[in-house]
C-alpha cells in the first residue's frame, strides 16, 4: 500500500459479523487499487473482530478497536484521524459498493473541482431485494451529474455516503459530532457545506445500503436525534439567520413526515385525542393528509397491512432518517 493512498475508506463496525465480509470484499474488488480501509470496531459483542481478522493479510486493511461503545460519530472520527488518503470515503460495515465506485467518484470529483461528491444509494432489504434508489429524502435523482448549493441540500435532506477531500476536512477542522447517534452524518455533511465545501452528485447507483433490524436507528428516538443534528448546525458561526430559518423549516417538515403515519392512523380509527395532540405538535401533518402527498405510504400502512413485511417500520425509519 502506498504511504499516501488515493482513498481512505472509513468503516465503523458494531456487531456486523454476518455482513462485514461482503463489505471488505467489495473494496478488494475495486478497479481503483490505491486505497486503504480503516475498520474501527466499536466494542462489538459478536464475532466481528474475528471476521475482520481473516482479511488482515491484505496490507491495505487496517483495524482498530474501541474499548467501549462510543457510537458512530466518535468511531468515524477515530478512523478519520488515522486516515492518510487524499480522499475520505464513507462505507458502513453492513453495506457494499460497486467495483468501479471509488475510481468513478475520484475522477468525477477531480473533474468537478469540488470538495465532496456522492452517488445514488440502492436501498436493499436484508435478503437482497431493492427497496428504492435515491440520494435524498425530498429530491429525486437528477438525470445528469450536477452541483447542489447548501440551500438545495438542506431542502433535499440528503442521505448518502460521500467522498470528501481530506485536506479540506483537516483545514476546516471538521469532524463528526459525538453526542448524536442518528443524523450525525447529516450534521457532518452540513458542516462541510457551511464551511465552503462544494458538492456535486453523480447519479449512478453504486452504493448498496442494507436496511435491516437491530441498527442504531431502531434504538434511539429518531426525531430527538434529528433535532440534535439541527441544533449542532445552528450553533456553527457560519450559519446565517437565513440558513438557520431553512434548517428549522426543514426539520419541521421532516418531523411532520415522521409523525404522519401515526396521525393518519388515529384519524382512520377515530382516535381524536391522539390526532389532536399530534396536530398540536406538528400542524403540517394535516396538510399532508389533505393534499394526499403520502398516499402511497398510507396505502402501504393501512390498506395492505397483511402483505407488508414485519420490518416495514424499521425500513420506513431508516429510509427517511
């Protein structure tokens, strides 16, 4: 491995023994061979360390371990501080990437002259089926490569695993917030943009995101963690009053979408006290019901109840985080 590889892939790992082998092998299959992979085990209680050990013959793979569980932010920071590549790639331990991904994203980033690039995520069920392909919760994939402004990214609410120029992260002293367990990546990418990072999207589906039960999103209050991410960005000195307003409106919109299934269910069942309470918490849920925007979601939740797999709530939360 070169002393300064082109890409440093940072991979936090917590109880992912059944999946991390596929993740590592997808790195080994890359058409760009000049990479290093930094796996940080976050005090796993399963066989994750033993699985990682099987790949230690590859000098490009470096492994570390937290003595206690620190969460995704601190674990990613551990890897970031040890990274030596020109670019940082985020690949989670239960996901995998297409063979040409690193090569294409590096070439794209250099051609665009930007600090951060991303591709499309293919959301997959644990058994391999495709759930959806997207890059953001509230924006469709573009038909051609394009740049996005900070304001556009806030409106879109991104959900991607980017490639970021390491020199920019170091110069701006950007690291993951460690007090947020869900949405720490949203705060991290938002800080990159707030501090002047330019972003471009390559609309090719090269990142496979595995949606499964038992992940971090199922163990914490998603809305509360989203609020923490927003508040983290609000306290940054680069956040202007206009940007602060956009962040608050985006949070209220996402809060409404998160509460909508419960609100619609209470209306359907005539549970008016519950519906009134949710309406007070988020008046936008009534607008969602009246306009019928989430009608497909509504049908999945209520009209096809018996046909939906038992993990639908987990999938819904993860896709909209």
